[in-house]
């Protein structure tokens, strides 16, 4: 599914004011290793992912904790 995040801008040839750019979520496509799991997911299912790079390694632990807590909150909140 092609998508453009709200944080991205289309090419116009003019300079952009730095204040107009902001971080926004964006759409990605993942290929799951387990086909049974992929078939069991409902349409519209979503999740969180993190990309860990060699820079800023101290923040990786914080992000891991945040993702684990978010997973628990999604599990505990009845839908």
C-alpha cells in the first residue's frame, strides 16, 4: 500500500521552513515468518516496531521498556 507520511513533503522546488516539519508515524510492510500467524491476524491489525542503530545505544533500553509497557497496556485494556 503506497503511503506518504504527513511528516514528508512532496517535491516543489522551494525551500521549506524547518518549523513546518514534524515526526509522524509512517506505514511499512512486514513479511511474517509464520504463515499461520499471518492468517490469524485481523484486518486492520497494527503494532509497534523500533529500529536500533549503533548511535544513541543508551536510549535503546528506554525504548525497549516503553514498548514492553505499551504491549502490557494493549493486553490489559479490553476492546
